């Protein structure tokens, strides 16, 4: 599966048995640790739509989706 993360294309392995079905994909919650964000506090958007933390486990990422992940910056 090919998705765009923060402007860069990324190839992910197929997610499983129904990889050819329109519902095939990985959840945004499962994707974040794969991308190195683990339990980090981040803001996320899929295809330009903000995805709150509480609904990431139900947000399915599919082929061609655009994912934006923003981490807060410290400093002053």
C-alpha cells in the first residue's frame, strides 16, 4: 500500500487477508508506532481532515491517502 506521509511517499506492506478489498488498510492508531511516533503527542490529519486522538483507532488509512503528522515544538 502506498501512502503519502508529511509530503513523502511511503510503501507499506499489505495489511492482511482482505488486502484487495476497498476496506483493506491499517488504522491511523496502528500506523503511528510504525512511523516512529509511538506514544508521542501529535496532531494528525488524513486527506486534509483533522483526526482527533480518540478516533484514530477507527480511522482506516487506505491506498493513496495523504497523512500529516505534526508534533508540538518546545521553546520560546
